[in-house]
């Protein structure tokens, strides 16, 4: 299998494992969709980490698995699978941390963009190099992270940007030595996993919706979530634990 899923203490770690560069073919995309759909429904998972095995996070689409333009429907099916790979991560009911352990190129950059929080090793690099092989795609992902000028510079030139450059631009939340990437990601994941699971599920929904809604409507939307959550057992337990100066014990209801 080119995608693995491991779970421990409410944290799921999804790893791309397709040597040599973790390029995405159809099998790997299906594996990612299945993994994140499973994560959404499992009550023993509260947060996920997406990373790669080896020296690459994901070098992009596997050019050996391109759709056949002579086969009716093959391109449309390929494109649908490509879209749904990112959607499965973006729409995952649990927060997803990207732990970028090496180059994230093209579709690999897109995988990162679908996650909620971006961490990277110092030797990670980032690019949308499709223009270099006569293609164009992915600007919709870039524009969620960068301003107009740098988005178009990346898109039009296929240039590689370093982790330090993306940190300077406020895109990456943290850049660490390679051997510290997973410890830092796991520590953050455990912090998130310790929160009330119902509240976190609503928080993920709200964060996604706020990308699409005007501020006035978005805040009203969030207030409805707050009102619903205030009636849950977990919210009551959180208040009791705060007053009693102890750690809350959440039940997810």
C-alpha cells in the first residue's frame, strides 16, 4: 500500500509511502481519500498528521499515470479523483497537520494546501512546476496562501521556494530541523486532541465555512455553533474542570 494509517492516543498519522518520491498515481489518491474518510468517522481519532516517508513529502502527480486523452471519460475521471483527493483532506471532520518532510511539488503542494496547519523541515521546498512540462494548474491552491504577485510568480515561473521563504511570508507555522519535525507535529497534535472533540468538530466546520462567507454572516454562523455546544455534556465538564482546577475528561457528547 502506498498510504499507511496509524493511530495512537487519538492521533492519526497518514504517511505517503511510494518510493522514490511519493508521486501521486490513482491508487495513491484513492488511498488518501479512504484514509481521510475513515479518519472523519472514527471516534478514536481527534486529529491527523499527513507526512511522507523518505526524503520527499510528495513530488506531485505521477507522470507515468497520466490519463489517456484518446479514451472517452478517462481525463474527466482522473480530474475528479484529483479534486476529491484534496477535498477529502480539506473536508475531513478532524484538524489535519501537514508535516512537510521534503519537497512538496505540484499536486504535493496542493495536498499541503488542503491541510489546516503547516509545519516543515528546514530542507523542504515548494513549487508548482507544471508550467515546466507544458501544463498549468494549481493557482486556486496557491491563492489561499500567498498574495497576488507571489502567487503568479510561482505559477508562471515554476520556481522553487524554500521553507525559510515560506516562513518569512507567514505561510508555514513552524520550520524545524528534519529530526524534530515529527516530534513537533505530534506534540501539537496531542495538544489539539486534548480539546473537547465535539467543539473541535464544530471548530473545523466553522474554519472551513469562514473561508467562504462574509464576516457578518460567518460570525452569526459561529454563534449558532457556540449556542449548540453550550448545551453539551463536554462543555459542562469543561466549566466544572476549570472551576475545580483539574484536567477535563471529555466523552464526546
